C-alpha cells in the first residue's frame, strides 16, 4: 500500500500545531514536527508513535534564525515524501502599536509573515511539478477586523489570507491545494505572549475543536476556512462584493467624487 504523504508542521510542540500533528498522525500520515521546544516535541512524538504507529520526526528550528529556516527550506525543497505543509508557527505581542518596540515588531513580522512565505516558496515549486500536495496557512479572523485593536498582528494575518488566496489562484490549476485557516480566540499559549488572561476572553474555542473544524474544511477543499463563523453566507457575500469591485479598479481617471480636488485644496 502506498504511504500517505508526509506532513511538515511548524509550531508543532504545543497548541494548534500539536493537535494538527495528532490528527494527521491518526490519519496515517508520517509527521515532521518543527519547533524550538525539543522537549515538548519529544514527549508528543513518543505518544504519537505509540498510539498511531506512524513515523514521527523532530526538527528543532527557530524560524526567526536564518540558519534554522534555511534547514527547513532545504527539507521542504528536497524531500519528495513531504506532501503537506502546515505553517502554524506564529506569535503575538502585548500592548498596542505605540507600546511595541520596533525590534519586537520586526520579529513578529519575521515569524508570522517572512518565515511562512519562505517555507511556502520552498515547497510550492516541487508540489506544482508533482501536480499534487497542499499548503495550509494558519491566519486569523484578526486579519479581517482592524477593530479588534491588534494592528501589527492583524496585518500579518491579513497578509497570510491574501497570500493564501493568491497561491490558490496560481497553484490550484497545477493540482496544489492551498487553505487559509482563520481561528478566532482559541485556547493556546499565544495569549501568554500577548500578556492576556485567556479566561477573561469571551467565546474562546478549544484547540481540538478548532483543528477538527479546519480539517473538515481541508477535506472539503475550502480555500478560506473560518471555524467560528456560523453563517457562511456572510463570507460568501464579503467575497462577492470584493470580486464585484475588482473590474472597477482599472480606470484612467479618478472617481467623480474626487473631482473637487481640481477646484480647491486644503492644507493639512
């Protein structure tokens, strides 16, 4: 019997990533777990090997370190057994934009945006040549809602949503499935990074339910999966309005509502 494709999961030592490792292992997929926390990965790997019998490999890496991410890129680029990439590694920052240092913001973008993009770039050409495979990017509903007050974090997740939709259009016809998963508040350690008490937040989803819903969307080949959204018609309407605007962006002249600029100007 042909072996199922190997799944490489970043941020696999805890939270969403660890549950993805559990679920894909129970589906019979060999797993490559990527994280900085080798002790937690070893504990999880031992349990999954005993319970599922599949091969579980550990790859220690800090995706904000150039040597480490290059190591993961090489594996994705060269290992034809890896057929699914789950880019889950990510973090958040405490405070608001004016409270956050430029160094912390740079590291946040490095992990949430740059690392995710580099890993997709490493694996996508090989999957496209093979005509099969999948890339799963963990985004967030914060990427659709600046009102949540998470300016930089939300911006990184908006990037992930856009990138995933763009890759869907480019890679889908080549046989590669791309999915963006948009959790809302989920009971993971990211809230400790943000220095918030998750027990004080309303409507927190348990991580197992989040991943099971995301995998249901994976099985249905959804491009964007939003587990907490009860009314899928709302997302469909959002997408329909966006698509209706696209043909109207190609204009040689500004919209008439800006015509007053020809007659007057106001100093800032």
